[in-house]
C-alpha cells in the first residue's frame, strides 16, 4: 500500500477539539443557570436573531409552507415518502417476543417508543432540508409522542423550506434556534421549552461537542463529526466520476475528509488532476478546496483484499464502491456507516432522497455502531414471569448458590424465600429442566 496524498495530522485536529470543548462547557453552564434569558442572549450574539418567541406558531408555519412552489413541496413529500417507507420496513423487522424458556418460566421483550425526542436540523451555512426527514419522519414512524425540531435562522429569518419539511414530517413543535444553545434548550429545558429524552441530528463541531457533554442527561443518536466520504474504485470507472463524488462531499465543510482508495495508479493520478480541474469551476470550491488540501487522501492498494482491510481501518461514514465486483465489498467489509454500491448510486442520493437515513457514524465510530434508524427511537425492554411453584423453586435454588459464590447474601435470601415458599415439588421436573 502507498499513500499518494496525505491529510492533516492528528495533533492538529486535537488542538481544534480543545477550544471547542471549552466553548461548549461555558454555554451549557449559561443555559443551565439563566434558561430563556441565556437563549435570547446567545441567539442574538451568534445568529442576530431575537424574535418574540423562538417557537413558530401555526400561522408562521403555514406561511412558510405557502411560500414554496408546488414542485418544491412535491419534492419534499417525495423524499419523505422514501424515508418513511424504509423506516416502516425497518420497524416491521422489530418484533416483540415472549417465550417459555423452561417449563413455567416466561421471558420476553417489548419495543417501546421514547416519549420525547429533539431533532436538530443544521441550517446556518446550508439549509439542510433532508435532516428534517431523517430525524422527524423516522421518530414519528417509531411512534414517538412528542417530537420537537430546531433549526437556526437562515439569512436572518426562518428558512421556509426547512420549516415546511419539519411540519410535513410531523414535528409537534418547531423552533428557530441554532447551535449549542438549541442543543442545550432541548436537553436541559427552560422556562418555556420542556426537555426531551433523546437528541438526534447532525451539526458542526460545537453541536457534536454539546451532544457529547450532555450524553447521560439525555440519550443521543451519534457523536457526529465532519462529513466523511471514501471512494473505493478500480479501472472500471473514470477520474471524472471519482473526483465529482469526492468533491461533492468535501463541500460540506473545510474539515470534511474525502479519500480515494484504489488499486489503479493510473486512476489515482488522473483523479488528482481531475480534482484540480473541477475546483477551478465548482461554485463551492472555496470550502471544497480547503477540505481536499487539508483532509483529502489518495491511497493505492495492490488488491481487493488490501482495499477491504484499509477501508475497515478507516471506518468511513460514507463508502462509495465503484468496482468490477461491488458486492465483494458488501460481503467482506465490516466497518462503514453506509455503502453505496456501483456507479449508478452515490452519497448524495443517500443524503437527500433515496430513503436510507443520512445520520451516520463518523470519526471511526462505524467500528461499533450503525447510523440512525427507527430502532434508535425505541427501547427494547425485557420482562419475565414465573407461572408455577416448581419453576420458582428450581430457579431459586440455582440463584441462591450463585449469589453465595459472589458474596451477595441479601440477593441469596431473595431466592431462598422463594425456595421455602414454593419449593421443588417433584424430582422429575428438575431432571427435565436440567
């Protein structure tokens, strides 16, 4: 394996994170202490936004929806229908279970929706309409009773398209509030905003750090870092499509990694040349160029096996596979947020409309978790019942001895009293159970 282009060093990234951490700590403390007053001051400071109420009323929401064209509304509805359909398919794969695991011993679990969820939709730089679908629609399919949505103002006012998407997705409350202060408001609550149980949604480094610091006080979907893309390609595709797909994700932000992994040195060199050509004409080139210069990489491998091993080491959020045998990577890769198989699909399809969720693990988290899905909004809670005296006595005998092994004599007595009360009634039962 050879690296033809390197990205920024790990030590540089660590120093950036320390500054973000300190800023977030201060703002969370301020919201905890001053509530709505702090939200107003912070919103004025960061977004120049101080409305009479951060929450939009029905008339304001209707005005946003009414300002969009029929085509714009149809496009939003189409995307939400795809997200809703796939979320419903995923939910159908979850089932409550109840089984008699021993005679008289019944174990089960129920999938219970959370009661309240807060969905953050980024919108300071780009109004990320799709994040409304991914958070609100999926939470509602799961059965969450109260779903609130927050997004920052865009160009000094609510973004009509984001507000419309939130409303059409089924949000119960919509607020125009952004950044750390929005995350704090949803997690901690204020005089006018009831707190939620769970937070979802992407955001910048400050939003991600706020979620990290609040985890435990509330649940979170993911600790999402900058958007990442990994393009795995061989000689069956050309440099133009590789460069387009790398820069299409690099435009997310100046610290978004875009990596080409290939076994073709010719394709690697041609893609680097094509990136430079596209950067001369891409409208978002200022951001994309910084991302490519600082975080872009080109890695040359000898074989598919080596490409799989390197891709699993990187554990990228998005992995686009454009090779002769894309299913080889589906069958063999284990660490990724989402796979995009073949040149006909791409990350933008997944980001915006195809139906899979675009809130995905970053920063190597794909080693241990997948992305946001309907199951994230549900708690799988177990229960047990014992229906016979014999079963209670049998389990009690084993439990008592195991508790004594650990020195938990109070636990053991919980078992012993059941043995004394219910007892084992016949040897045949015990032998059958054992």
